[in-house]
C-alpha cells in the first residue's frame, strides 16, 4: 500500500485533482457517481495496480489516481492512462473495457504543425515542455510525446475505416440494443470482404436484443483507396418512430448504391418473415457542401439515431460542415489535451 497517498486522503479530503483531470468529452459514457470516464470497478483496479489502499472511498481513490497522473507524468487528463503500456498490461482481461471507456484518440495524421496564425495555445508550450515524458503504446495512442507540443487538429482530415469502426463500437456500450458493423467497403456482400455483414440476419439480431443496427459504407470497393462515406441505420423495434424502419443517409443527399439497396431489401424481406414490417426512408437533402466531412456525418447520424432521435428531427436539426468540424473534439480525443 502507498502510505503517502492513504494517509493524506483517508479523511475524505479531496485535493481537486479529479475535477482538474476529468474531461467529460473524453468519455464514451458519463459515470455520474465516480466523476470519471471509468466505472467504480475499473477505478479500484487501477488503484490496486498503483499500490493504493482500495478500501478507501471511490472518489478519494480517483483523486489519488489523478494526483499521481499529474505529478508523476504531467498529465492534463485521466485519458493519458491510455498511453501507459505498463498500466494497460496489468489490467489483463479488463484492458478492453478500460480502453473503450474513453473515446478513440485522434490518429497522428490528424495533427498539423502550428503556423504563425495559430496563437491561442502558444503560452502553453513552455509548460508542456517541462512535463515528464509519458510512456506510450503506439497502437493505442499513435502519437509520440515529441509530436504533442506545437500541433493542432486538421479538421478536414479524412476518417479511416479504423477511426469509424472504433468510434461506433464504443457506442454499443453507450446505447443498449445498438449493434455496429463498423465501416465496410461497398463490396461488403462478398463474404471474403465482410463475412459478418454478408451473413446479415434480422432474426439473429432480434434474438440477441440488438434492435438498432448501424453500418457505414465506403463507396469504393476493398481494393480501392476509398472515396465517400455513407451510412445505414435499422430500427427493428420502432424506437425512433412509431414503427420499425430502415434509414439511409448520404451527406450529399443521393440515393443508395445498388448493393446498399439490395441489403435494405434483404432486411425488409427477413423482417417480414419475423412478422415485422420495415419501412424505408432516405435523405435527399445535401448537407455537405465541401471539404472531407463525410465520415463525421456518417458516425454523427448513427449516434443521433441510436440515441432515439427521429429521422425527421435529425434532418431538420442544425447539421452542417462547421458542426462536423467542431464535433471532432467531442468524438475523438485530441492528444494535446491528454
């Protein structure tokens, strides 16, 4: 047991580190009772790894953890634990649940060197330069410590297959009943390309209480570099409206490609066999005017629909390119904030 921490905080005195290092937008799901992206079980497991007294109250342990992160590693957020390979390794079977408690970290190619016109964070550079280096696991954080200072987020960076898949998989924890197929190429119906989706079965999803289905497609096949992201949402129980339906969304307002249309018809036929009728709606409004925000539109649409918003509400909401740019900081963790 780390007696320094336990003696200092046993009385319930919290030094404010929890509040300073907890950034709600880094969380997949808010844990109101812990003030952390982590639930109580994970907080106690992290505390045990750090040799703290796990008999202490959860809020005290979290404050101790945050104090350790700040003073020993110079962290600005509890999400910096994602970069600590020694901690992740000791979590064992809880590692996946721990990582998926946080939003994905922005990939390195989203970061650009700041030019002379970027001044708002200039005063922070010296402070960051004094911080101790954080041990990184490249496949998790993707950003080396020397890359963190002096960079800003390129809001027009393209979302990759992994960016989209990782974000949507985390939403399964956020919305019970939501299932994501992630991001797939347009030739998904070829089982050698996407076996899970080519074997789509409506009854299996219903039997598993997966009544909200999300899919993002790229309009290029798997052997091409990628072109445009579009999305499909299935509401098999009528959560979003008064009856079950399939909703197709293209930020350019175009009709679905033939393979997506075939999947829609396949789902409708399977639903009929389960005594359920699936209506079909698609967006014919052009929201995206320029830039490369199609990936953000695709995942934003699925997140909003998974939350229960109706299709009409979504199409009439304040959706546009500028909002998609702003939401990058909410959907993905900026390494400069860690």
